[in-house]
C-alpha cells in the first residue's frame, strides 16, 4: 500500500465521518421540524374557531366542509414546502460540509503521513546510495512529540548506527588482516628465492623452491585482491579525469594472451574517478575473459559514451554459463560449479572487485551470457564534470 492510497483512504474516512454526522443531524432536524409543523397546523382549538367562523359566515354545511378541506390541503402544502425547503437547503449545506471535511481530511492525512514519508525517503536514499559507506552515515531527523512515529525513527537510526559500525569493523578487519599477512608472505618469498639462487643448491631444492614460490604468489594475489575489494567498497573521495578507452588500451597492451584474438573498439569514454581502481577494474575483466576462454577463442573490448555515461563492455568466448549463475559470480569467493570441481585457479574475487569499483564510482556492473558460450560484462560509469 503506497502513500497516496493511505492518504486517499484517510481522506475518505474523515470526509465520510463528517458527512455521516451531518446526515444524522439533518435527519433529526427533519423529524423534529415535521412534528413541530404537525402540532402547529393541527391545533384543535384553532380548527374549532375556524369552523365556527366558517359556519357563521357561510351558514351552509356543504360549503363549510369544502372550505375546511381546502384549508387542510393548504396546511399540508405549506407543511410539505417547509420540509422540502429544509431538505434542499440542508442537503446543499451537507454537500458543502462534506467537501470541506474532505479537504480537511486530506490536509490532516498529509500532515500525519509526513513523518512516515520522511522515513521512507531516507530509507530509499540509503538503499540507493552510490558508495557503500555513504548511505549508512545518514540519519533521520524528526522533531515533535515522542510518539510512535518518533520512536520508529529513533529505532531506525539505532539500526543504521549498528550496521554502520558493523560494516566499518568488517572492512577494517579485512584491510588490517591483509596488511598483516603481506609481511610474512614477502619474507617467505625472499627466503625461498635466496635458497633457490644459492650456489650449490641441488635440483630437488630448486624444484621445491619453484613450487613454494608459485604457492606464495597465489597467496599474494589473494591478499592483494582482498585489499582492493576492501578499498573499492568505500566511496571514492578524490576523483580525476579518466578516459576508459585509454585505460582499456593500456591494459590490453600489457595483457598476456597471445593464443586469443583480441578485438578493440575503443571510442572515447571520459569519466572521473580513481585511475588505479579503474585500471584494476579493466584488468580484472580482461584477465577474467582470457582465463575463462576456450582454445582459439577471442575477447572483445569496447568503450563509448552515451547519454552521460561512459560504457565499457568486455565479451569473450568460452563455456556456456547458465543465466541463473550470473549474479552469483559477482559475490566474493563465488565461482561456477565446474571451476570448483576442476580446481580452477581463480579466487572468485575478480567480478566482485569490478562491481565494488563501479559502485564506488556511482556506476553499475552487469553481465549476461553470450550466445554460444562466454560472457558479456558491461560497466557504466557517470560522466561527471
């Protein structure tokens, strides 16, 4: 039930109550008026005096009876005219009262729903906030007596405060844990490299060292992905002009996928944001398209500007992806079932970082299955001046 429906119902309720009260008052007035006229026009003393005068003047019974019937008819007409006039004027007054009551009810309902509308607007702004942290910092400010609506607003603010602290604590934990884990990983890499490159190292030691370096590199990429995800979930405070076409061209030049055909259609797509995060966004999309491709396949990267948006699209060939699994790919550590079974090397952070970076810049990231296999991922960022 929306706000207008509630307001209309309250208006009808107020107007109906006033109209019903007016109708009851008019009915009671009508009955009392009718009884009063009946007593006044049918007074026995007045009738006897009139009859005696008529008999004295006319001296004819028949003429007196006819005159008496005419007098009764005239009294009845006067009575009916008085009651009709009461009904007509009372009905007009009743309609006027109903209109006034409806307008009054509309104003009262609007004022009564105003605090609820403010709560709804605030909740809508928080839900539609561009940055992941922006909306939770907003609070509902309501003045007035401490009634049920005020208590609802205060409870909503307490909930927002707890959610804000919870999300901030989670982000700080991820960032701090990732930073703390980088130090031992870097130390492990240095020690393994030293052991491998030491003169006189046997072949088994070198082979073991290379395996340990591979595992260590994988862990470093995981930590780097977690840090990027934690940073991307915050709203970008400092923005600079960035052209997605230049970023995409640079990333494609640095990519290592010689077995794939790369198609470029890079038209200017200017936006404003963090260049490092936007570069990571494009890099993740390109790496994801290359990693999940098929032998001899291709990947295509296009950029353009349309209706105030800078749009980046990355499509690729590959295995068929069910439509119901698309949305889960944007969640952290979520991969396709076959990748988990086959032991895929991805962590499930690539598309999560892409959406987090796009959201932090006020944009969107969506994906759809490509006919014949593969994905088509589209990122749209606003062109801010």
